[in-house]
């Protein structure tokens, strides 16, 4: 639920850096044009033509930039999920261990012990169980999340009158926060059934009930009805909005503060550091909702009896009563461990793809 936030963050940061670089070229050329002596009219005309060419290039970049960003952002998000799939599956297994007999399986959660159990009982490939549907989910999710964020941000800036002038810090923060939240809700609603199927596949241990993506969809619809594909959607929407909103707003605030103090620092390092910190912040704030979402997604899965019958808030109360407040943070450690590599992989993959798709030399 949190990675798509950082995908959009990184994508926007990379694109802004590119646009800023183009803008600097045009602005510098314009200053030189105005400072040339009158007797160098021919040189002035050549520079004027060069500036217009640069502006046309920038306009072309903005016209094709959306498609490039959607493609690069989606692929980067899917590749990052594949690389960090073992930690993601460990997170899910820890989150759902409080359901039924799972408490006895891992009364004291240990990442190394659970990882060893997976290898011994299911094989090394089991770390990527459900990864295919994760990729099928993340490609549209990452793309829709970023695209929607850009559209919502533009709409909010228009409503607040910030299109052609820089607003106050609080107004900008509001735009990023609300735009990010709405983008998260839009992406989650559009791709939720894939997220539910992914959770059920990843939560399976030795007993295999769902044999793949299509079998999962057919079985869920047959046994639980079409609405069974949307179990836990309320908890998802309640959590994904704040999650992405926190990610975008924390990232934007940290990045602006950092660049105002140290403008010469590497853009890559600034984006990586700020993206990682924003991921940790959003994970900490919304992890309980993510845990409840996972458990509600598994309600009735594989013919098992229902554990939580009182809705979202009743589920919270049941977990706190039976497992304590710490039960709401089962699996938070592997979630933290995957934040930095996830953001790093997304950023580097996105930047490489952006260069390839735009025809620029890699590293420019």
C-alpha cells in the first residue's frame, strides 16, 4: 500500500529535475541574449533561434512526458516489488498470524526463523508466491497513482489560484497532501481485486487452496460472490489515502527544506533519502490499518470460519483485546527493512527507463 506513494514521489521528483534543467538552459540563454552588445545582431538572432528551439523541445517533452512517466513508473514499481517480494511476504505472514491457530505457529515473531521455515517447508521460490499478481497489480496501480496525482494536483492548484504563481508553504502542502490522498484512493479502488488475490496467494503456506490468479478469481466469486473481491476495501481506502498523502507531503517538505539548505547536493541522493524517510513515516502511521485490511481480506478464505464479524472498528477492538496494541504492528520490521531498497530500486529503475524512453544518454 505504501510503495505506490513512493513511486509517484520518485517519478515526480525525477521529472521535476528534468524540467528544471531545461528551464535553466532557457533562462540562462535569455539572460545572455539581453546582455549582448547591439553590434552583434547576427549572433543575437542565432541565440534567439536557439532559445526558441529549446522552448519547442521543452514543449515536446511535456507532451510526451505523461506516457513516458506512466510506463517508466509502472515498470519501476513492478521491478521494485519483485526485488523486495521476500520481505513483503514475510510482512503478510506476520500480519495474519493472529488469525485462528496462526498465533501458536509464531508466538514470538522472528524474521530469520520464519524465513528458514519458508525455505525448509515450501522452497526458496515460495518467497515470490503471489508475485505475478503483484506485478499485474502494481503496473496499473503505480501508473494510475502517479497520473491521478498529477491531475488532482493541477485541479487543486487551479481551485486555489496557484497555477502561475508559487503559493504559500501551507497551500503547497495542502495540495500535495490532498492530491496524494485522492490519487491513492483512485488507484486502490481501480485495482483492488488484484490486491485481494495477491494477499490470499501470499498468505498460503503448505496447503494450496488457490492455484493461480484465474482460479482465485473464479473460486472467490463462486464461494463468496462478486463482492467477495472487495473484502477489506473500506480499511484500504481509509488507509491508502493518508498513506500516500503522508508520503507525498513528507517527501515534498523534506526535499524543499534539504535543497534550500544544500542546493548543490546530488538530486539522486536527496530523492532517495527523502523518499525513504517518507516511506517510514507513512508506514508507521498507517500500518495498523494495513494489518486490519489484510485480515479482512482473508476472512472466509479457503472455506475457513470467520474470525471478525463486527466490521472495521470491531476488528480493531478484537485485535487489541486478544493481542494488545502491539498486535496492530505485527510485521512492521520487515516493512521497514524493505523501504530503503524499494525506494532506491524504484528511483534508479525509473531514471534509467526515463533516459531510454526520452532518447537521452543514461546518466545525463
